[in-house]
């Protein structure tokens, strides 16, 4: 690991000041489950490491879950285990179940919401210190012609075919979340969809934060009319049920009006299938205004994979994505659960 | 490596751990009620699974672990 200067500011302004002065040469340390690995493997070699430990405790905005459903704000420093077990987030099983399935207990006890959203990708070419891929100043993405079984299936227009690694991004997208972002001199709110980008060269991240910006919190505020019931769920396909990354993930949210079964305000997001988490308007359109059942869920699942362009070794993910979308929709509707056959 | 000291395989929930019958972990499968002697369990590293869903989530989509699955108020709770 390359030597670095460690900062542990005791206030938010202190953190933002260090980030401002570091001009892109600093990394933020929260749970450390991603950053420390990258530093040990020489993938990231920051000159400065700014820990949030010093102020995250007293600074409630970054370390707590607050609000009243349907509007709930989750601090970026909230641990994954606390999201999974939060009573306030109980109306959002799409989010809590996704958090409960991330990795294993060790990661969930250390990893944070901000870390999940801002972590770097898991491509094995990117993670190999000896490989100069596109994201590390090289001239090509080796996954295009190499080992690409876990890579993107929505590849059109992407010179780098990583999949975005966040499991919390798709549920937050369907729940209409917004991000509170701060820098030394400014503060801005953006819809969570705008937090992500597909990196194509060295220096670009999987998120759109400037080097001097910090993600402080994420606010969930699904738009549902009074009296309507919000229905939401996530479904992941994994090789192992614990300590693993999803191969594909689908999150869905919609509402039904009192006494009705018709899905309205449908949002469907796909995870681990493209360089950014993807909203699928095509799938949502198929389900919008329909009663949710096996038939409509399958039709939406077919629509979700429209435009998929899998690589040489990952066409299997197209079928898995269909299954994930269909099961997420049926799970949200409260239909017969998938584990009962 | 030193193996954990566990007692003979017992049947029924461990004293003080009234829990859901569907909660499972590898240590429970191997040691039965001696699972609390498993070093992973003692270090809070156990991956629990719900036998009903086959996932780390219960049928109610809540987490499957020893804390949450001792909560008799969960809809899916079935006492061991």
C-alpha cells in the first residue's frame, strides 16, 4: 500500500475543506470495505484519506435514518445492517431486503449506504493491478473479448462493459430517491439516477460526484396519491445466497388505489446488467394500468430485456434478468411467493 | 487450527434462544444446539438462512438472523 496522509476531521465543514484542498488526490473512508481493498491492491493510491469516523457519530444527518414514511432520509454513513433492520424503512422491502442480502455479516456491519452507491466496479480486469484497462489509462476494455461472464448485457455505446456494483441503487431508483450532495461552497440535490455514469477513461468514476463533493444523505419520497398503497420489492439472482454479488437484480415499485389491483406509477430498475443501474421505462409501460399477475409480469419481464446485447459469455444473464423482473413484480404484488414453487 | 469445543448433538432450541424453526446456519447443521460454541458465531460472522425461502431473508422479506428470527411478532415466525 502506498503511504498516505490520514485525516479525521471532526466536522462536516472540515471534511469538505480537506476534499476541496486535495483537488482529486483524496479518497473518502467510511466503512472501508471497498477502499481498503483497492489501496492494498494498488488500484487506488490516494495521497490523502479522509475518514468520516470523526464526525459521523455526532452529525446525525449522515449517520441516522429519519423522517416519516413515505418520506425518509437515510444518512450516507448509515450501515447496511441498520438499513436492513430499520423499522422506519419497513414500508420499503425493496430496499431493506436488498440491504439484508449484501455480502455477509462482516460487510453489512461495516459497509455504508454512501459506500454502496459510490463504490468502484468489480471487473476483474479493473481490479488486477497488472492490467491497464480503459479505466486505468489503457487503450481497451479487455472484457469485450475476454472473460466477460459477469459483465454488462446492455453494452451498446459502452466502450467499458463493467456492471455497476451497487445493490442499493436499483431499489432507491424505483422509490424516487434524491441525493443531498455538498461541497465546501455549495449544496445540491439530484435524483439518484443522475448520481451514476458509465466511466470510459482513467479518472472517471461510476458516479458523478466532483472530487470535492460528499454524498451526505439520500431521501426516499415515492410519489403516491393519498390513500394509495405502495408496493415494492427487489429480487436478485446469485450464485451463492450469501457473501456474493448478484448476477442480476430487479427492483420494482408501483401503487394501487384503495380496493384496486391495477398497478400505477410503475417504476422498474435493473441492477448488475449495465455500467449504470438502469431504469426500464419499457417494462414499466407494459405493467402500467394493468392488473399484476403471472401474464403481465412475464410481459414486463420480456420488455425489460429489450435492447440487451450480451457479450460472448453472458447471454445467460438475459434469461436470468427476465426471471428477476418477473419475480420482483410478483413479490411486490403479494402473489404466491417464489419459494413455494 | 483448534476445533470448537461442542457438546453432543442436542435436539430443541438452546436455552434462552427461543427462535423460529426455519432459521438455519452451517454451524446449526453441523453442531446442532452446540452452534453457539462455533467461533464464527461467537464473532458475529454467521450467515443465517431461512429454510423456507432458502435465502438470508424470511418469507416477510425481513432479514434472517438470530436477532430478527427470535421476534415472535414477525408474521412468518414459527416457534422451534
